[in-house]
């Protein structure tokens, strides 16, 4: 398994020639969005994906990608998933099995969201924690749930109050958890003030992490 991080700066400019390489799906999405950061997330997510597929498969864009009703992507070969939060975009890739990833900034908890989506045990544990520990528990629990539904290609509403995130969370250490009788393998991690979680159906021995610079990204895209 390989995880690629790209840091997006608020004053990031998109080199004009690379805009012509964007897929129709991406340009259609951009036509509906005016928010600057959201537009950058969409554009650079595709750039990062193209970079990752070239690194992993030596594949040049455009690549045929099929999406299910929840937006889960499927490739003819290999598996990937993308997440973004503010200045970080992350893409997880695995040759052999479906994968899900989520990244979230550690910030003020949303107790209403937790009460609605968390299990009763999770919400009780959250509210009984010291206030100094609540944010980390909330965000780490949320990233696990999001990465799980992205792995399965379902909605967060499909697991509302039913799937419980494991309490054992040692960052950068692979763990396993059984959900509905099936075993899944996951890794929690952090980068700057962000929590991330990746989960797969396939056991893995290595989780390789790379931070991709703008220079490296665009030098690779120039090869297309």
C-alpha cells in the first residue's frame, strides 16, 4: 500500500497548460463550483491521481474510471481513494484490494454530528472524556468511519449508529478490526494538525508514505 500527500497552499496557482489535461468529469464539476479552495481540491486531486497512477502503473492520463452512485472510483487495474481537507490532499493506492482513506483537521468537535452518527457507546465515551481529549477522539473516530464507507462504496448514513470505530489507535501501526463478520486492516496517522485513516480488506505488510512537492508533481505531469 502506498499513500501520497500533497500540500496545497492557499495562493496556489494552476499552471494554465495543465488545465487542458483535466477530465470532462472534473471540468463539469468545476462549472458548478465557485469556491476557490474547493476548486483547487478538485483540480489537484486529479493531478495527484494522475501522478500516482504514473508512479504505480506507468499509466498516462486519461485513464478510464467508473464511479458508483456514492462516487467510489473503480479502475480496470489497481485501487485508489482520495481525500482532502483544507491544505492537504491524500491519495491511497493498492494493487490488490479495495481501499478507503479520509483526512480531517483536528478542530472543534461537532457534538450534534457525533450524537447523530456515532454509536451510543461512542457518544457516551466522547462526552465522558476530559474536554482536552474530546477533539482527538471525535476526529479519529470520524476518519475511521469515513474511510470505511469509502472503502465499501456506501454512504455514511448506511452505518449511522451501527459501525463502531476501534478505540485502539496507535498512529502508524497497522491494526485489524472485525465489522459485520469481516476483517479489515487499518492505519491511523497524523500530519501536521490533521488526522488520517486508511483501511483495506486485504492484509498488507508495508504502508509507504510519500509527500509530493509541486515541482515533482508537475515535472511528472509534463511527461503526459
